[in-house]
């Protein structure tokens, strides 16, 4: 690890060790992926990491009036990673979505026809996202791993690329900057890295067969819920999750849910199960009950992500409370 101007520079394996030892008290639930756009690959010499970081920080402080460099982390074309800002500091990444965010700037311009991402850079970007998801117990999906492009620059709303946007992290970033592109070309590769990381950790108490998550997710209802290394209270505690945390469900065994490709389990008693879906109609009415005769409570725009908690006679309940939509307009 090298240090200069207050930045720490390391390769991705050194970063994995650094992150494992880092205590982060801020709640993190959003991993933001950005590209720097400028500087791009033509500004990287292979040895000027610190000079480039310093000039980014100077620009952010002098021109933008910020207290520090915007991003938590920077990745470089040669695969190196820099810690730029303390993890407990809120970064300046996506309007309205920074308090629980980690902002990663990938050095380069990944718009179509611009920089060709180098293999070492690509490898680090994937591994870095996987390490952060593991550290902060985040499901590897487009709710937790996000692109700047999906958020409106003026109001901060997640409009999935509609509205006023930047192309960031680039129209050619892992095959494109849309939600569908991330789900097809980025998220699955991070999931693969999670499996590699899982295999590298010390042997778990229970050996589990690696199989993909089911389409179901779980939402923690207890104030604090222990994650255990096996399906029972006799197993050691590996971590804890707070109320509202979302987890992927891999399997259910005797009232316990496995929530990762490793042996990590939650008691089913304190988890509400739901299935992810997306609105396919241009505008979908929300009703107070499971039939068209119930009053309208509002509407959802096309491509909005929802959780389905229950289905009844072709209607889906999309909230803990009585909020229903017609199932035929959900993907
Ligand atoms: Zn950005």
C-alpha cells in the first residue's frame, strides 16, 4: 500500500484486506458506480495515480466548493484502487442518495467509442463491487449496485434513465448504462465474484451446495436479527441485520433461510418474504383491495420495481398494507 496526499493506493487484494479490517459505522446500502469521464485513459501514464487524484480533489474543492474529493473510491486502468475519502464520510455521488452510499469513480470515459476498459481494470471493478456487497451484506442486484444514469440530476428521483441524466458510468460500461444492461452484463459477473470470495473465506461450519438465489427476497422485521453460520440458534453468529434489510433467499430449511452462497442463515420468523416484479403498463393503478371495484390510491409508472407479498385472483399485494395492482401488468 502506498500513501500520498492523504490517499491510499493499493491493488485489489490489498484492498480486500484493508476493507476487512475497516470499521464502518455508517449504514451502507447503495454502491454507486461512476466514470470520471475527464480525466480519461489518455491522462493516465501508469504511474501518476496520486497526481491525478490530487488534481481531482483540487477541482472538487476549488471549483465545486466541496470539503473534499467527491468519491469514496477510485479505480484505475491498471487495476489499482484508491481510498479517497473515509468510509464514514458521506460522499458526493448521486443527488439525494449519498447518506447510505459508497461512491466509486472508475477512471476513464466509458461512453461508446471512447476508452476500451483494460482487463485489469475490469477485474478490479467487479471484485470491488463484490467485496463491498459482502462487507455491507447487500443483495447483489440493481437496487444496491447502481449507476448515476438511473437518477434524475435535478430532483434525484430514480427514473431509470428517463429525465435529465448523465450517461455516467458510460454508454458502453459493461455493455451499456441501462438497468437491463446492468442486470445482463454487470450484476451476474459480480455474483460470480461473490462465489469466488465465498470459496476463499475459511471453511464454513456447514458446507452448502452453491445454487442460485430463488426469485424471492426477504425483508427483516426484527430490530436486530442475527445471521448465523448454520440453520439453528446453536450456530455461531456471523453478523446482524437491522429492520428493513433486504436479503436474497437461496433456500429454506426447518424455519431457517439461507441468504447467501455461503452458510449464512436467518430465522424465518423475523422475515417477510416477497417476490420482485416490475411494472409493464405505462401507468398502473394501485387499489385498496384485490379487484377493480376498490378505490384507487395512486398509480405506478412503467418499469417501477415493486415487491409482491401476496397474490389473489390475479391481483398482487405490493405493500405490507392493503395496496394491490393487477398481476397482468407485472413482469
Ligand atoms: Zn457520475
